[in-house]
């Protein structure tokens, strides 16, 4: 009587007598870059859709949608804002909350925590903000467009890193880390510029109430309060008070981020069985993995939990909605005035010159060194990609100009400058890395 052979092991199951091992997952940085790649494509699609609608027979309907009002009432009090303002003042506060969380994390435990690593990114970011603003100001000196000097200072982290990620392994990781850190420092600079130069008249009582609310949040953070709902509730109050104070409402997002604690509740202690060898043990493995997942959740700091919670909403909802509401520039009556030329010159010329010049000065002074595998030629390519200023540049343009013609010229400059910077940066890096495997 012939014996029946044992069934072949299923694909992916362990061989009998051998421990079940799990393959290492991608690093957090590689996950971040890949997500930014998709975020950049989604932003581009949203902007292209808005631009197409604004220059089509549906333009009137698109404008009506942007200015449609939506009221939110709580008791007898409420807010009545257009959809464009709800996105720009409300949803963008969530974007700046995420920006603030990233800045705080990088400053305390990330790339910016190491002085020599941070020096290169900080110097490049400072140069990349100062030179574009100076070029813009020189082209608009004495004219009504001078107030827009802050528009070409920004770097869009989603677009720039998304394009860099599309180049794949031919670009060294050190260049991606540098551009990430530079964009984060750039965001911090944009927050400071918005707070200092693009605010309306201030309501002192509302500002005092906002300061007291922020103080309460800081105290909660110092005490180690971990419930995100507490921070969310007080964050909404802070947003309303900042909106009323005359400061731009998005500043509330950054202030809230600075209060969220980064400390873990307790040291992480997770134990897994040394060897789970048979299919019957898969149930036991699942139980152990569930316990490990719960332990990881408890061990994560509130800042990390909030950052992971917000990231998909900002990537797939907030930024595409912002692009859709703000990239619809009708070019029928637009002219290439000094505002448009100033923004284009700042993004396309000022950014790479400023980034490269600032980084060179830091290295020459002995404050910083180039990342491994990165030379000055590759750094110049990163400077070109830093000229992709889409999201924050459009945001600052809305704050800078109430005049429709100036705002249209500024937005047109942002779109042209962003497109040129992206094409130049990709072409340059492809040429400089053509021998890479």
C-alpha cells in the first residue's frame, strides 16, 4: 500500500522545524518618500483640474463653487465663510499642525538634532529664502506688488520630494535627507514670515485669550497628558481665538504642535516567542503580535500618534482641496507683469543660487559637511527642486494681495516657476546621475 506524501507547504509558510520569520519592513524614511511621491502626483492632478476648469466654459461654475458660503453654528454663535476660506483658514491649519509636528520632531530627535547635519540644511534654507525674496523685491521695488516678496521663499515638500522619489535609487539617500530637512526649515521660515508680515490689525483681548489657551496646552504637554482628544478640543478653541485676533488662523496649528509632547509614557518592553515552527502556532503568533501592537501603541508618544493620524488626511484631502481651490488661474486676461516675473525669477533662479550659496558658506566655515555620496553638482539639482514652491507660495499669495489682478499675476508666477523648477531639477539630476546603476 503506497504511502501518501505529505502536503507541500503553502507559499510563504515556514518549513517544518524552522522558525517563522517576518521580513524587515521598509524604513520610516523610505515610506515617507514613497508617500510624498504619490502626494506630489495627487497635488499635480488637483492643480491641473482647477487650472483646466478656470480656463474652460465651466469657469463660472468653478468660481461660484469657490465662493459658496457654508455656515457652522454652535448655539447662537457661528462662522459663515466661503468654501475657499474654510479650506485656506480651516483645513490649512491642519496642514500647518502637521508641519509643526514635523519641525518639532526633527529638531528634537531627527536630522536637525545633530548640529553639523542641521547646519547644512539651515544654511541652505536661509539662503534659499533670502535670495528669492531679494530678487522679487528688486523687480517690484516701488510698485504695488512689493508686498508679495514672501511668495517665492517657500519650498513645497510634497512636490519636491515626490519628484525626487520618482528618480529612484540613482539619487543618493543623503540628497533626499538634505532636501527633506531643507523643506522643513523652509516651512518654519514661512510660518515666521506669515506671523510677522502677513497679519491684519490685531485684536488684543482675543490675542490674550489665545495666549492663555496656548499656555494651558503647554502645561498639559509638560505634565505628559497623552489623550489626543484634550489637545484637539483646546486646539479648536485656540484656532477660533487666533482667527478672531487678526493673526492668520493657521498659526494656531503650529502653536498646538509645539505643545504636543514627544516623550513616551514608558520604556517599550515587548517579548515574542523565540521560534514558532508549525502552522498550528500561527494562532499563537497572531496573539503575540496583537499584544506587541498594543504595546507599541501605548509606547508611542502623542506627537508620533498625532503625526501618523494626520498624515493621510493632509496628503489625500487637505492639500488636494487647497490646490483645487487656489490653482484655478484664468489666463485669458492675465499679463506677465513684474509680480509674475518676480515670482518666477525668485523660484527658478533665486532658490538654487540661495540654497547652493548658503550651503557653500556653511561648509567653507567648517560648520557643516556634505552628506555621503552628495557632491556640489547634485546639491545644485536639489536647489532647483527647492524652487517648487506650490502650496505655501500660493498660500502666501492669497495673504499678500487683495487686488485680483496682482493675485492672478502672483498665482501665474507660482505655477510657471514651479513647473520650470521641476523640469530643470529633474533634467539636471538625470544628467548628473546617468552613470548610476
